[in-house]
C-alpha cells in the first residue's frame, strides 16, 4: 500500500520533487508486482466535493487490496494540454489502470491510450470508448429527481435556485431533472440558474447563492464542487442540497439531503478485473440501482410526508418503474419534446442541450 | 427596489474586501520598488492560519491576527530571498504562490469539512435597522471597516508622512535614497512584511467571513486580480479602493443579472469586463493625453545591492 501525491505544478515545472515521488513509488519492489492504479483529478482532493469523492474510492481500493495495489494520484490537473502530459507520464511510469475523472480529460485520455495499448484507461462522464478505454458515469439525474421532488414540496416561494458550473449536457440534465420533478408537485415552480463559469470557486459560488436568495429562491441546488452554496443557504436561513458528499457539517439545518457519488464499488471491481486479466472495454451508466448514486440521510427540516414522497420516487427510480425523463416533457418554448408514454433514451439524456419548461437559464 | 439595491451592495462589499486588503498591501510593496507576485500564496496562508487558529482556540481575534502573521511570515521568506539574497523578484514571487498553494493544502488537510463560527457582525442597535443606509454602513464584521481604515491609513502614510515619502523615494530611486543615508533594504523589508500581513488579512476575510470554511485553493485567483488592480489603479490608494469595489461589483452584478433573467450579455463576457477594463486603462494611460503618467515606481522589480 503506497501513495504518491503529485501536483500538476510539479509536472508543469518539471519539479524534481514531483517526479521523484513517482519514481520512488516505482522502485518500491514487492515479491509479486502490485497492480498500479493511477488517478487524474481535476480539483484538489480537499474540495469536499467531486474530487474528494473519487479520492475516497481510491482509498477504498487500497483498503480492499492492501499490498496488492499501489495507487497514485495527480490533483488539480486542468482540462487541456496539461492533462495529456500528466496522463502520459502516469502511463509511461508503469501504471496498469488509469482513472481520468473529468469530462474534459476525454480527448487527452484517448490520445494517450493510443500510445499505450497495454495500459487500461477509465474515463469518467465521457462518451467515447476505445479498445483500452472504458467510459463510466453515474445517473446523477436520478438523484436530482429526488431533490426536485423534495424542493417541490418544500419551496414556499416556488423559486428554486441553481448554481451552475458550465452548460454541458451533464449539468443541463441535472437542472432539467430538478425542474421536471419539482413541477410534478408544484406546477408553477421555477428553477433559476446562475452560472459561475467554474467548477470550483467558493467565493463566487457563495456570491451567486446570495444573488439567488435575494431574488426569491428558498431552495438552493448546486452543480459546483465546494460546500459554499449550501453553507450560504444555512447562513441565510433557507434550505438546499449538498453536492457529491454529505455536507451536513456545513449546513446542519439547511441540508435536506445530498446526492452522493459512490465510486468505490466500480473502482474496486475494475481493479479486480485488471488483476484477473479480464478487463474489457465497456461503457456503463450506473445509478441508484447499482449503488453508484446514493442519497445522504434527510435533514431535520424534511417532514415525514416529504420523506415518504421522496422515498417513493427513489424506490421507483431504483426498481425501474419510474424514469427520470418520462414524457410528457415540454421545452422552454412549450413544445412537446418527449411524448406521453415515452422516455428519453440514454443517448438523448447524455447529449441534452435544451431546457425543460420552468427553467430560467 | 431599494431593498434589492442594498442586498446587491452588501454582496459587493464582501466580494471587494479581500481584493482591497491584498491590493492595498501590494500597493505599498510596489511603491517601495518591490514586485511580489506571491499574493495568492500569502492570501492562502492567511486563510488557513486564520481558520485553524479560530477553530482551535475559539477566538476570532486570535484567528485574524494569525492570518496576518502567516501572510507576513511567507512575505518574510520572499524578503530574505529577494532583498537579502537579491534573487529575481518575479521568479521568487511565482514560486511563493506555488509554495503557498501546496503548503496550505498540507496544513489545511485536517480542517476540510470542519465548521467555523463566522466573524461576528458589529451591529449598532437602532442604526443597523435604518433603511438602505443602515444595512450598508453598519452591521459588517470588523475586517470590512479595517479594510477601509487601512486604505485611508495607506493614503495618508504615502502622501503626508515622512516615512511614506522615504518609502516612495526608495521605490523611485534606490541609489539616491541609499546615498543620502536611507536604509533601502530595511525600508523594503518593512513594506514587504506589511504587504504580506495585508494579503493574510484578505485571506482571513475569505475563510472567516465571506465563505466561513477552509477548502484548498479557496482564493481561486483573487491574488492575481489584486495584482491587476494595483496596475489598474496606477499605484494610487483611492483608485485601488474604487477598483476593488468596481471589480467586485462587476462580478456580483453579472451574477444578479443572470438571476434576473439575463440582460442579453453572455455571462462569460461579463466575467471578462474587469480585465478588459484593466487593459483599457493601461492603454489609455500609456497612449492618451496623460502619456507617461502611469506612475509606476521607477525601481519596480529591480534588485538593489548596496555598493559599499
């Protein structure tokens, strides 16, 4: 069990410290060579959100396999040319399995994968596979549907505030799921979106939240990675949802629940596959059913009646009797996009680039 | 309407205060002829120290002091390297930022996910309840008032105090100042330490007031904005104050504008505005009728080695 912590800047500057940490890890010899698993993170492991979630799963791999694995990670890797260098470095240093955990790592991952056909790659939230590149994603929109249901029940003003990062399909589908399910409970509900153009800027996330609350929102959702929005909701006495991990430490009263990213099961399985030499490329989109998406315990503000309503939705989405994007669904202009009795296909959900009725973005 | 305006302005104050602290500190540093690009690192040091001490000793005052000290400590490292050892200021400053990001992530690792009591608001009974003016002038935490007081203090110091004039002399012509008997290195050390303490206070404001939490890299580039601000303000305290509120204001206004259904300008363009404004100001000052009045300290960024 051994961890090398390297920062992006270490690579950028070619700093000896960063590289020697990796090579030290490489020199550490075991009787049976351990399987090396590398991770490329877009944010810091201390973000208490998205990257934190992946790092918890990395630690789960170590806990599970002990001396049989060696994990390493590079944090704060910006999406773009930098990431390609980082991924190539990991691949060339004898790593067997590399997880690249952000959408923007897709093309760099594919390019490096071509050069290292023996190394296995796992890219999160993308859509392009290769013989040695798998794609995995979680059906977060299922969690959003549950949040939307709770929001529909609990909003007094009917205005749900949403801190957005970037208008990519992943984020758009989350906004749509929230609006769609809130309006099933409260047909006049609106989802007001403020884009902060960053995955991670606590100050701006907090300022955006203040703006939403000042403009009437009394439920705050976020698709950014820091606990700032829910904390601001707590300070202002409104409610909201955490993101990617249980954020109740920051908002004991305000947090209604939080969508949890549970990568551990998948990461352990894929590491096992590499050890067994049975790894094959695949594209999976797991949700509540497989446990990749889970919900944090309800906060104290959620009444029994609302808990019951949320539990019913969760059970339905888990057993497949409910679908997040089941028709009829209208877009902002009021045109029917999904007819009654139909559900959106995985492909359509993954490429969603329009807003449902009730979204102000 | 008045209500909304007050709310927007309140958010602007919290966005502008950390910028004001850091930029005002850097202004003094640059006036003494030293360019410290390590603001981001010093702000982070201030943020993590203020947070850790406040949580550990349950005292906001100690926390704020620790924030200022931590910023100054990092600045001292910069001082030893660039002033005593005459290393390149640009490279050292950049290294300081990178070092600060890593060091604070390491120190702060155990404080992620820990809640903290935000800085207390100084409510004045009766006055805080006045419409508009009440909430704008009263009921902030002490750091907001301190940032304004520091601005006035720096302005007075640079313009009217003897020590301030010596500092400016050192920044304009280190050799002349040295030859008439002023200790250039000592003056610059004090300026650099002051700048570090101010950056630390800006960081403390972030981790104790505007977003009371510690997460890695939480300054998210504010140190660089502060750096641009000093240039934008052409090294004048009053303009730094104006610029901090302008930069903070544009950021906040674009967020409110989005929430209000948009104003037809993409959010990305709005986010660019402060930087466009900086470039515009630089161009106008450099090429316009005020030609040559950019007022950059003549010795900015040049190492000084006293010859005998």
